[in-house]
C-alpha cells in the first residue's frame, strides 16, 4: 500500500535533516582537521613567562626587585593568588563571557563587523580576554596595529589555538602575568607591587579598577606620569561595575575618593643586602634556578626607620666608614631590620660588603659571656674582688683602653667599665678552650689565625666573629641563658642552644643594665621605663666599634668601622656605636613591660668587701665594708685567688693621712713624701688616681713626688687584693 502525500512529505523532511546533519558533521570534521593542520603548520609561539624576582617584607611590601632575563619586571601569577575583587572587576569590564566562549565571542565579533561596515573603520575590536593574551604572546601581533582586519583575524586564530592548548584558568594566568602595566612592568603582581607597593591579593576596589584600566593604554595611563588620566580611566571602570550591578553606587563613590598616587618607576632598594642574601639562598635551594617571590621576616617600618637613622649619620662619618645594624625579635628569633651597610648607593664606603656577616674582631663584646661562665663555675659573685693592675699572664700583659688601672674593683664594676685585666684573669681561671667551646655552643664560632689555638687574647678581641652571631648570643641574656640563631626567612628552623644558666643570665643582665647591687637596684620589678642591657666593644687599632643591647623584646647589634679593615682613630664603641643603638631602641615598639622574676638559683647575700666572704664568716672587726651581692646557687667564693686567711690584719697606707693638705718647702716647685704599706708582704702596687705609678716590695718605702696643685687619690694594693687609699691635696706649688 502506498504512502499518502503527508507521509511522503514527512519522510522527505527527515531525509533532508539527516543529510544536513551529515553535512554539518562533515564540515565540522573538516574544520577540525583543518584547524589541527593549521595548528601544526603555524604553531603558537613559545611563551616567555620568565619572571622577575621580588624580595618582600613580612607584610608583603617589596624590599628589592630584580627584572626578568629579558629586562622586564614580570612575575608569573595564578588566579588563586590575586584578589577576587580584581578578578571580578577584570572579567566584568573586559570579558563577561570568558568562561563560555571558545576564544572568540561571536556576538562581539558580529557587532564589531557591523560597525566596521557602517563606518568603514573599526569602532570596537570585539576582543576577548583570550584574544588579548594572543596579542601579548605573539611577537608579530605585538608589533602591528591592533585594529586592522588582518591583525584581528590573526588574533582570533591565535585565541582559538590558545583555547585548544590551555585551560581557561591557564589562559587567565597568562593574562595576569603578561598584561602591560606601564613602562617595563608586566602583570598584575608587579603592577601592584611597583605602583601600589602591595600584593595583588590585598587590592581595594579602586586599586582593582586602576589595574584593570592600565593595560588599555599603559603608556598614557602610567600613574606616576599621568595620574589624572589614570584616575579617569579607573573611574570609567568603576562606573561600568555599577552599571552592570557588580558594585553599588555607594561603593563606587567611596572608591573614587582614593587618590591615584604612585612613586617613580624604579627598582626597590630597601634592605638591599638582606634581599641579595635571600635571593642567593633561594636560588641555591632551587639547584641554581631563578626564584620568584622571596619572603623575609623583615618589618618594612622598622627597616625603613633604621635606614633613615643610618643615612642621617653617614655624612658625619669619615671617608670609607660604614655601619651595620641587626634587629631581632627575642621570642620568634625573626630579624626585623637588617642593614649590611650605611648607604647602599655609596660605593666609596664599600656599600656592597655585607658587614652583618663579615668576620671582625669583637673587641670586648664577649666579656658578658665570660662573666656568666665564671658565675656558673662558682668562681665569682657580683661583688667579688678583682684586681685591675699591671699583671702578666705567662708573658701576656694586657692593658686597659684608657691606659690606666683602677686597682681593686668588684665584678659588677669590672664588667660595667669593661676592664681588661680582670677579664683576662677570669679567662685564665675558666680556660680559653672551655670559653671558646661555650661560645661555639651558643652560635659564635671564634675564628683564630691558621694554626692558632684558643688563648687569653680571646676576651679582648683576639678572634673573629660576626654581628649576626653576637646578636644571636646576646639573646641568651633575655631568655634564660638560651641563645638563638637569627631567622631571616619565615621557613627557617628555630635553632636555640643553652649558653649559660638562667641565674647567670639574670645576674649579668642586671649588671649590664646598670645595677648589679641587690641593695641598690637599678630597676625595681614593674618599674616604668625601658630596660636596656648593653655592652660596647672596640677592636685593636680602632678598626671596629660595637654596641649590642638587649631589652625584653629585642636584641640589637650595631657595628661601625671601615670594611677594608683599616684603622679609624678616635672611633670606639661608646662614642659612635652606642648612641646609634640607643636611638634604635627608642624607636622600637617594646610593648608592656613584664615583671622580671628572679630565678630561684639567684640569692641576695651580704659580703665583706674586699675579702669576698659572706658576712658572719669574718672575725668581728675585720670587715672594712659590707656589700650586698648577687650570688648564684648560694655560692660565695673568696674574692681573689690565693687570698690570705680572713683573720689576717688589713693592709694600711702609712705616712700620709686621709684629707691632708701638702705644701712645698719654700723655694721648691715640688712636694715629696715617703709612704709605706704596713701589714703587707711581697710585692705591692702604688696607684695615683687609678694609674699605677710604681711597683716594689712592701718593705721598701715609696717616695711620692708631685709638682702640680690639685686633689689626688693614692692607693696601695698587694698581690692578695688587700688595699688602702687616702685622698689628699697639694697646694702652693709655684707654677713653672
């Protein structure tokens, strides 16, 4: 039976649809084959995403930037590392259908084509974000006008190729990395850091709009040269966000209030030597590869303040003199300021030499650690008697910085005044090798000349150390005797070690703060004011001036000198390094003062000066002076090695009464008087105003001759530490 007319018509239509479908499928297959062939014949050019290196502070502020190998400031970035606000602004303004089109937007292209036919010129390009990426990565497109028909066709083809080879997020990453941001700045990462000084993850609405607008005309919209044009372009983007309902009118109004202010385009130079060190370490960790974003522990505000202080002082320094500063947080061990030289732009001061890591003579800065070790070994307490007089230690005869001697002094006085002979005497008892091993355990590797072994000169700067090592070691004074290695990168491990007991650290810190006396504390617990324990040092020949200080929160180290190691006469720790240290401490945020608990191992005891024994163990009437002292583990040793029995009578200066006024015989220009040490045996030292003027046997009188009016102090001291002094006056000497 034959089909009716309607059945025949329906079958015809069905066959036509099948033929049309087959033709369409064939055409699609042919197009796909053609596209694959074209893709192989004209492949995508290699994409150079080599990035710049950026070293940033803890808060993300750029410290130093290094251009990529092609001389462009570019840093590869993915959408996950960019502010969602910026991504929303970018896609809303540039390509709302980015995640839906195949590289070209047919609607936009049709509109652009109609405008071209109507106006005989390209009015709008209809470019998608993928097409913009195509233009950025294709050298032929980058060098040609973008609104010619040929350029548009090539751009569209490259966009399709990109969609064939990359995911949408990968294409978006290429845009975020290569979008022109003005000058030699490419990509949102470097655009945000160079123009805004921040990470692209922290952009405000106004900043997101500015970075969206910049690639449209990067030369004409550079915010450092054309801030008004940049602002107008930014506001256009903000208005578009409001029109499309992506931002409220109130939000747009608030965003427009922000000014467009950008610094001149230049490399960042904050903490340059620290940044160079971090970059080298990061490259080494990548087996020689170039790192990108390198994070540090530095605080941008603290670093900036320290650098300003150095620049304020550098013009007052002699030629070739530089400075270095290191600031470390005691709790985290993180370095918050790192200045390896005084002025990185001044090559005459060896600005490229990092003096934070340079090995130099530490001068007297090691003395606190020696006194702490002597406390731990039970050799001293804070008021033990030490002798500051010309002494020889196996042929080694140290002198003092002021070339004078003070005679009998306490431990606290010797450390506060940084006297050399008492320190060498203590090192002789502790042992140089033992002291060097304690310093090594605390992170200070004392460098000796080749073939040399630890000796008594260690305590006066006879071995090399670095500022970084000293800062790490001084931290022990604020954290119960535990030193720590300064951490410059957030991922660096915490390395701590015990240098001294908590009690020894507490006593030494108390002395360095200006106290050391239980009956006359420099600071009461909880008292107002910032407590700073500090020590200076000067190396032989005025080559290095040091000051290292400790507060509850910070450890700060300062070095001043010539990096080439030549002398710098007249510059020593107290007059050049210490003032800078104190200014830095005053500028640092300290936070609330914490009450300092005295360790249970530290006791306040009353001793008999100068014998050194505990009061009560000395026969009645045999104690010239009572002094309160800090003792560790209740240990109160004799004050001086080999000191005579406490029952022995005191030494007395005879021949000159205290308070005497001496006048010359008429016609003479000098006053002469014979004095003698009674109750002494062996050799004695005679000192005038703390300076040794004679050394002889006790049974030989000393003839004192003076030819100038004035007030004087005469002291005699024997080898067992006993001493006596008188104060007298000379008047009436005929001037020459």
